[in-house]
């Protein structure tokens, strides 16, 4: 194994965690050596940084491997690249990389050679790999989807846009997603080479109160859905007197069609861990858990690897970077249930119990995991905290809306030309995201509604698309921001049927603890079934609304009170569509059983 | 040792131990409350959602789990709380197999008390009838309309050995009617006779047509 950036450059380096850690270890990796001067050691670093960019032999092929690309055959592409390298005998490094979040170009590869512009190839077939790589190496990039920058040396270079020239890339503000699709998610080295863990270094130089103040001034609000100011949570836990405290990162992304957290962890697990260490330092916690959803196997694997590497280099464990503060992280993979994403249900599950929500108050900040004060934050929130500490609150607060700063990763899917994960400043209008970034609906299709925030979010009619993506603004229209999901719905989808499908999800995912959610969702589904089959009556709408209000007010946790929101918001905006089903016994989109001849079986 | 805290329940001020929950304060204030705390094992941990009370900011919280604090002000019988409680109990009853004529709970049933209080349809007179299933008038061959009639009268007639004539109107839930009519048939009553008796008080009730429809199916 050759020398890596994380290793000692020469025997003079005295970084030896945990007994004798060097506080300047991280800065030293890229700016170093700091404790002694040696051109030899400086050269060693420069050479390695160069190697990380272009590979050991000056040519590197990066294959994007994340759930989104693997689903469309990136594994085959990866094998094809390896096969090509073996057969051609070229000195090429093959590396893996996370995903940009541009799901419409999956599977993609990036080919880099010194002196040529790094080129990204979209929708790669395993058969095309040899053609792509050999034509690139001969200096022709005309087939590329985009290039990273221009060098003026390749053929067809000016026919291909650079990433920054692409509208959907330029309009994004990538703060937490800065490294997504750029670094190898399994190598801490590349993260550190891009300025990773500098946030942690800055944080432990300050007092916890200063860090909390910075988070407050940055106007960071929880990205999990409720939008609770993060600094209040942290301060509350910090002020608790307890010998044991915990930090829990919530990566149970249960909503269907939410994939931004998964992308973040799979492409850049380190930033989450960095944010957790900062949260631990600020609140005085010594133990962190990352609660990963059952279906996120790859994410859990990468997180575990990242935790191991951080431990190895003294970023986790006793006496982190010589600050005297100890912190360790454990990755916990759950059994996979929608309710597990609720902050108290998740604590129950870590304790080994059934994942039902707990009575609140007491809130987790005072009595959380095993009765100890606990910070429960979404992984994206923690990543934002790391960014704030690294970049400084003043820069961060200028991005975003008045009451909540920064950016949000949104997962856009449905009838759009460019589905994917986009990171936009909070307060960007939904229209900009759908039309500007995601490319709007395909040719000849008109959008009817935008589903915001997943099943527990709500539907916005296409006429209200100018609303900014902001916690308070969306609530005014009766929808919740949730975990940043936007689903574009065109005219060929029936709203009532969609709502019914969401309700099927809630019925099967309700934990069954409280009456309104357990029975109420079931009754609502029955009514929606009735309407879809053309057996609904006028009074069913009022019944739905009444049930919805009950669920909203009386449910035990936020998942139960979120369940009726799709129904309530569609009755508000799409009443006509319900009435067409009820009065005319007709489905406008022609997808419900009401508009078909149905064979009925008696009995 | 900290002193007691003052809580205002529907305008009445009470002093309670700072460690208690809202429900204790409400009980101390002498306000009747709907709750399933009797069935503690089933509805442990504030899950029945029937003791919801309103805070001044309009938020509904479960009284059985909400800790008291000094100066806390709650209202227990606002329109909103009653509407939500009524709806919740209705949901609970929807999955309760109602066969009160065969149930041993009799006068001890919490559901019937709450249902009458919240003006909720769905529980027959049998639930309040003190007669043990073995002493039931029906088993003696007396045509009592208890299984079909809405509870709320404390079952005065059956209790004093008279039969129920259904003066409070029918239970308007089809599944109960089906079960009740099956019960009549099991005991050897003529369904036509049952309907005839029901017509005395219910001839103008819209649900009678439905009952007649059901009799054809049974």
C-alpha cells in the first residue's frame, strides 16, 4: 500500500491517537507539514493530492456507485470499466464516486486525464465503455454529457457544456452536497483533501456557546420536516445536567419518493459524522448513534466504513484532536418502518423496544435515549451544522429565506424531464425547482399538481406553484415541507386515486398505538375506496374532512396527524375532481375503477 | 421540597403536586372526564386519546400524560375537544364488536357512559340493562327491543321487568342491527313480529326502512 494523505509523512510527525493526538492533524494534511519544514514532506503531499485527482498514472475513471445508479446497472458499468482496463493493458486507475443527484444521467462515469478536461458521460452502457474511454484518451470529448472545466486541448471541447454552464447545475447552491459525486465515499482521504473535517477543527477551537451562537445566527432549522430551530435543541441539551448525553442522527427516510438523505450519506458519509462530532462537542455528549433505515444497506455500509476510518485517524474516540473531548459513533440499522422515523420511536428502537412513539413531554432533550438528554437531528441538519462551522455563519445566513437560512436538498420525481436531488436555497419557488432545475413536464404533458413533502405533505395545485419552498410559507397553504419531496403530477394521474394510495401506505405503516391513527386511517381508506369505485356519496366528503380534522388534532405523533393532510389539501384544491367521481361516476384521468366495467364477485 | 402548583381547570383553580399529570388536577377540580385509564393495560401511554383537553393556544393535549406546571390553564369541554373526542370514540366503537346482550360487563361498561355523554349513536339499551345474560327477558320469551334501541335511558323498563318498546329510537348501525336480528332468530322469535313491535315507536324513523331491508337478508 502506498502512502496516503492520512499517514505520517515522516517520523517527525507525532500524531498518535488517542494518547498523543495532534490538534493540527487535519490542517497539516493539506497545508502541511506544520510542525517541521521539509520540502520532502511537502512534495509527498502535493504528489498524493495530484494522485487523488488524476490517479497514479495520470488517468482515472470514476464510476458513480450509489443506490440510484446501481438501480440502472452501474455495477455492470463498473465491471466493464475494469474489464476494459485489464484487456487494454492501459495504466488507468478505476475509482468509485458518489452521485451528483442528477438521476436522469445515471449510470454515469467520469474520465480524467492530465491535460484534458475531465468529462462526464451520461447513461453509459457496459458495451460503450471501451469506446468512450478510448475516444476520450485520444483527445475527443464530443460525446461527453458535460465537462468540468475547459483546457482547450481536447477535440469537440466547445460543443460540450461545462457543468457550470448547465442551468440545473448553475442554479443550485451546493453546500452540503458539495462533495456529492466528486469524492470517493469510501475514502476519508478525498474528503480531507477537499477541506473536510475543517469544520470540526474550527469548532473545537471555540467554546460550545460560541458554536451555538453561530448556529443561531445562521438561522439553521431542522431539515427533517418540522423545521425546529437547531440551536434551541442543542442549547437545551447542553444546559441539562447529566453525566451521559447522546446525539442521534436520524437517517430513517421513510417517506416514499424521498431520497435526498440517502444520496447524501451514500455520496458523502463523512460530513454527517463531522456534524455529529460537532453536535457532541457542543452538547457535551460522548456517544452518537446514526439511525439508518433498513433499506439503506449501502448507506449503512459506507457510514460504518467512514466511522472506522475516523476512529483510525483519531477523529473519533478518546481525546479528539487533542481537545480532551471524547466521542464515538455507532451505526444502527433499524427494522424498516415508517414510524421509526419519529424521533421518540427511533429512541425506543435503539433501546431495543417496539418502535412506537413516546409520550411527549418529556421531550428527548431532557429525557431521551435511556432516559438521558438526547439531541435527535436529521442527518442533513447535522451536515448543515458542519458547513456552517466551516464556512462561518455570515456567509451561510446570506443564503436562504429571512427566517431560515441555508439550503435544502429536495428530491424531485414524477412527470419531470430531469428527476433527481437538487440543493436549492430555502425560499426558492417551487416553480423554479420544477421548471428551471427539473426541466418541467415532458413534451405535451401539462402539470396538474405538485405533491410537496411526501405522503404527509400535501398537494399544491399547479396555479400555486410560485410559493417559495419555506416552512412557514408552505404551512399557510396547508401543506408541510416534510423532508423536501416534490412530486410532479400530470393530468394523466387521478388525484383521488393517488390520495387513496397514500392512505394505503398509512394504513399499513401505522404503528397501531393510538386510536385515531389506527382506526381513522382505515376508515378514511374505506371512504376513498368507495369514492374510487363510484359508490361514494356527497356526505363522504364531509365525513373525510371530519375524520381528517380528528386525526390531525388527536393523533399521538406527527405521523398520525400528517396522515390526513393529503386528503384535506386535495379536498381544498381539487374538490371538483372528487365531485366528478361522486356525481358523474367518472374519473377525469380514467384510472379509477369507477370509469371501467368491473366484474363484481358476490359473496 | 417545592410547593404545590396551581392549575386552572375550566376556570376553577386547584392546587396539585408538581409531579402529577393534568388528569389528577382535573379530577381534583371535580370535572368529569372521558378516559380509558381504567383499562390501563390496553391504553397505556396516552394512546386512547379520549382525555384530550385544550390549552389556551388551541392545542389539544392528553390530560393523562401532560405534566402540570404553575399557572397552566386548560379547558376540558370546548367545542373542539368534544368534537374530536366524539369522533375518536366513534372510531373506537367502529371496531368494537357490539353484542351487549351477550356481554358480561352490563352496567359496568365505560363505553356506554361515554357514548351517551358524547351523544354518540351505536350502543344498544342492553349495555345498560342490569339483567344478567341468563336472566335476559329475551331468553324468557318476552319480545324486548333492547338490542335494537339506542342506550341512554339507564334501561329503566327492562330493569323493572317491563320490556323495552324502543322509545329512544333505533341504533343506526347496520352491523349491530344484523347481529341483533340474528339473536332474535336464534331465540326463536318471528322477525316479522319484531319489526311490527318496532313500528309502534319508529314508524316515522328513516332507519326503519333499512331494518326492513336487513330482515330480508337475515
